[in-house]
C-alpha cells in the first residue's frame, strides 16, 4: 500500500517555508504587484506554501503567475522567444524548439521514484532513497533559476469537474515548457481552489533547465516523490521529461487509482477515439500502446477523436465505463507522419490557422521537414545537430538523420478536423465499449483478437511485448511492456494487476456494459509470416479495418473464430471492411496475418511466466490463465502442427 505524506517533503525542507505568513513574505519580496494580485485569488494555503518554497529554493529573478489569459499566454510565448528556446517560423503561430542532442527522449536511466524505507518498486522501475534524492536536490536546485523567470501555471488533467480529473501546478523557468503546457493542458486558474477541494489534493511539479548545455545532461534527474505527489526535474528540456504534468503526473495518477480507487478508476497510457458504425452509432475505444507504436495514428483514424496518449477511466452509476483525456492537446511523434496515413494531422501541420511548436525537425527556409513525411525534401538545412546536409555523420561515424527519430509536434487536439471537442470537454466522459492493447510485434500475434472474458483480457494487457522505440534514451531490443503502461507504473506489478482484475470484473458492469478487451498488432512483417523482406504485412490505413471489425463484434453484428488466443475475425467480414476503404484483401494475406504460430506464442507465454515470477505477490490466477492458454496451444499443435491456419477454426 502506498502511504501518502510519508517522510520529509523535499520541497518544504529545502525551501524552508512552513507557514502562510512566511509564504507571503517571500511573495512580497519576489513578485510584482500585477502578479501578486493574480496570486491573491488563490486561497489554497498548501498550494501557496508550495509555490513559496519553489521560489525560495530556486531563487528566480522574477515570477510570472499564469492566469490563463491571452495576455499571460503571450508573455510566455515572448519569454520563450527571448530566451531563444523557440524561434518563430514564417507560418503564423509556428515556432521551432531544439533540445540538446543528448536530450532527445525520455531519460529513462536518469528517472527515479523517491522511495521511503521499506517501500518496494516493481522490477521495471528505478528507485532512489529519500535521503539520496534530498542530497541531490539540496545540491543542484538552490539558486538554479537565478537570472530567470519562474512561471507558475495551474492546470486540470481533464475537463474541470470530471470524476477522473486531477488539478496540478507546473512551475518552470522554461518558457517552452509552459508554452507547451498551455497547449497540452486545460488552464484552471479560475477553478483551482474548487478543484483542489473536490479532489482533496493536487500534483506539484518543479523544473529548471539551468544552463542548457550538453555537459550538464549527464547530471539531469527526473524525480517523482510518490508520497508527496511532487516531481523535480533538472538540466533538460525535452518535454517528455520536463512537462511534468504529462508522464510524471500520469505516474502519480496510476498510483492513486491502484491504491486508493480500486474498482473505481484506472489511469492508463491509452488513446480515446470513437468510430461511426452502421446506422450512425458511435462506439468508443480506449487503446494502449508503448510510445512510438501507433497510438496517435490509431486515435485519428476514428470519426470522433478524443485523445492520443492518456486516459482516465471510471465506472459510472449505470455501470458504464467512462473515459476522459487528461490532456487538451497532442505531443505527437512526427517520423512517418504523412498524407497517406495521417491526413487530419497533416492538414494542421501544412495548413494555416493552427498554433504548432515543432521540435527536433530539420528547418529549411523556415519550413519544417522530417523523415517519412512523404514529400520532396531538401538535402540541407538546420536540425537538432546544427547545420545538416545529406550524408552528415556524427562524432562516432553514425549517419545523422534529417530529423530526430523522436521529433515532435505540439498542437491543440481541437485543431484536428475529426476531433469531437464537445465530447472531449464533457465532464461526463465518453462511454467506452472496447479496450485494446498493442505493441511493436513483428513476428507473433495476429492483427486483432478479442479476449474471451475479462480475465483473459487482463492477460493480453499484461503480456504486451514491443520493440524499443526512439522515445527512450539508452533502450534497445525487444522487451516486455506490461499494459504498455509499465514505464509509468511506480508500485508493484502485482498491485496494478490485481487492480485490473478487480476493475474489469466489477459487478458494477452488466453483461451489456462490460467492455470487451482486444489485442492489436500493426507490425507483422512479410519475412516473419512466410514471405520475404522486412516490409510490414499491411498499411497504416488498415487500422480502420481492425477497429471497424471490433465495432461490429462488440455489437453482435459479426461472429468470430474461437481460438486458444481469443476470438479472431472471419475472412469475409474483413474483406467487406477493406472494400470500404477501397482496398483489396486477398485470402493469402489474411492467411498470413491470422495464422497461429504456436511455438512463437508458447515462447511468449514462457517468457511472461518467467518474468512475472520475479515479481513479488503476482496472483496465482494469472499463472493459471497462462498455463491454460499454453495447454490449449499444445493440443492445437498436436492436431494441426506448429502453424495453424485460421480456416481450421471455421
């Protein structure tokens, strides 16, 4: 069990501010009249003391209280430009930001959970003792904002008033970080006190890039204090590390739901999107995938896009699963974004009228270019490594790509033409009927399958495997990614797994409202399925077919093949759906995609069993489920051999 407010709070210990009177003295010395007038509208004493401690510790020259007004947003934009964190591009509302070459993704080996004595983390997480974290922050953060402005923003992770929404404070010396926050999150300055009272707490985030130079990146740290719901970040600017409202606070929300909202709420690394089915009905999906594995593309395939990265879920009084997007915008990966696969996003990036922060792309004549954009690109420009030309190599002799593999675009979700802004801002959330899990799996699982019950659905989520992507520094190879949420699960996987079993088996659901749980996989290759080469056995636009089939299945419009790994689609049903996207779907492609490679799946089961046995207190029920699936596959192999065609189940 996670114990809150345990151990010394780093911020108040180092900042030294304990009372509201002390906080007011700090404000009087550091904040001008205009900003103090804004801050005086905040009455939450704990929030005021935390802000005062951040000021006391970091010692900025000035403080900007961001009220969310257009005037304050413009001040933040101008500050980012003045500090040269961003540079204007020719297109109105477009700016370019470059992170340091060493700071192009999540710094996973420099990211730690602060732990108290006796607390344990899962085997995939990194911890640091409270004493060691205190020593680091005490050494590095005092005076870290001298000569800079501390910007204080008040945000809601979700529509104000929604059951799963949690308020947060983001404090940073970076104009780029706060500019990003204003796009990605809902400013709730006017509602902060009310929301903090409704929820009973808020998240706190403190960041400073210090001297933004390469030699400092090795000493960068991202600390998450689970007991005090507070994050600390130093010496980096990449938003996945520094925009602490995002993955930092997502981790806290995971903890909160796991330990304090059992069978009530979940916090997931999921897109939210709706599909329009027969008769105009709307079916909403939540889907989890590791960063860089197609969540944004999948989300935007829907007719009613809500969000592309995070989701807060709960069961309402009628037993309906509801979801909100904690975010208000998109921090999207750019590599391979093009007209064919991402037309709605490309309209925003190449059209007029959308505010966009570009990061780590190549700029030529004020126009951004990136790898895989499907356009004719110049062979020279300026990128995250400085002056760039085709064939350029780094100090180690490695080719420097035109854009970072983790280059990004930041924009409002509402700018996307198929975004359902009305539903996205509804505190009631959207009703979810389908949950999906996927990874970057080139050789094993079929494109889509449905768990036969909630327990087997939890197993699908717990068994995600993916090839590492460019979203994490220093990570490579094929690895387990439980629930595609593993990098953001602080506590034991056993506790998280038990919360999943309880939630999806909840008696609050009826047979009609309980969501189905499915596995998706877009990354099978020809060479791994009896063909040749490393090309994908499909295209981006095929995603619409897999979601379309799940829509038909959950409403009982199609039947499925019953296999040991779940329910799989019949060929004729998929052929009709492919025709709707003007694409032929030969039987031989179906046979390649939906053949069951028994030995490979058994290898996966054995890998998961071995890995989970290293975790403490994993439910025996989970291992029983894996064993039952394994036994079913062995019987299948005895009857049909190691490769079983889908037709055998017809």
